C-alpha cells in the first residue's frame, strides 16, 4: 500500500532528510587512505544521535551498524569494520538513513578515496547522472516505469549494467514502504506517481554485468564478476510542483 504524505509530513521528512544528508556528507569527508570503515560509521552514528535522531539502519533486520559502507566491487550493504582500511584508488559507497520525529530520510553517495582511475570516475559520474535522470521523471502523472527506464536508458548505452536484485522504495514513517522503485523498466508502466508520494531513488550500477551475490554474512552484496559498482540515492517527494529532493542541506 502506498502511503501519501501530507504537506506537514513532507516538511517533517525534509528535516529527517537534512540530517541524513549531513551525516552522509561528514562520512564522505572522512573517506581517505588509512581510515577504517568502522571509523566512518562512528562519525555517522555520532552526528545522527547528536541531532536527536536515530540511525535508520542500526538494527534494521539485524544490520549491525549505522551506515552501509561498500568498497569497490561491493554493491551495497557492506558492514563497517575495523579491519577494512580504505586505500588510495578505492571507490566507497556510503548509504545513510536517519529517523527524526518518526520519519526517515535515506541517501547514498559513492566517494573517491584519493585519486581514482579514469574508469572508476566515469562509473561514478554515470551513476550520479543516472540518479538525476530518474529524479526528473518523478513527476505526478508519470509511472514508476518512467523513472527506471530513464535510469536504464542513461546507463546501458555507456556499457554499464543496472542491478536488478535490489531496487529503490517508498520511504516515510517506515524505512521501506511501497512502491518498489526499480532502476529499469518500461515507460508508462507501473504504479502511477501522485503528489504526496515519497520515494528513494537509488541506482546501483555495475561496470560489468548486472549479477550480484550476497556473501555468507547475509548482508555484503558484491558484483558476481568482481567489477566495480557505484550507488547514489536521494529521498524525493512528488509534489504538484515537481520532484523535491528531501536529502539536501
Ligand atoms: Mg534506500
């Protein structure tokens, strides 16, 4: 069931979005060679809690940390660890959610650790642009398939692949609500977008093929072919004035 939000709820979500965005930005600023992913997780948790919010991911389905930190071939759901030390050339996808006064904000960004290869930078640029191509289609009257197809049509001609096994989602009082928001699809198909819908659009794009596998920890999701993967996400409200990005400063 898709839950439509009132204007008041959307402004509450914008506050949650602001906290999750700032936590993500602080995490990104901490990305540098020699830093462990656990240290970054601590920065995220501390900031969110200082704002009177709670980390959305901590304990969600048993997830043991506040941020998902996914390096290089890890697509999503990387578990922060003291022993995972970042090195120059890594690409580091960080996904952060914060719950403030009953509403969640959810966002992700892939950061470069020092100088990265041209190939890695191109993957980051393409994935980020694909997110904004999707956001442009998050317009009342369009359908979910318009978002996914916009992402897919931006990414695939550049010879990257869209991850199929994980998708975006509605977000609000719950971290994951209906509808699912795939990063692939057919224009004009799927759930119709209405003012008051709040969704997380989050392309996960692989440099190789689209297949992924989940490691034995039950979380860490890697590309099946070992290729690099990038992930960018914003929480969006669909309004009568067009898409509004909630996860902004
Ligand atoms: Mg999400």
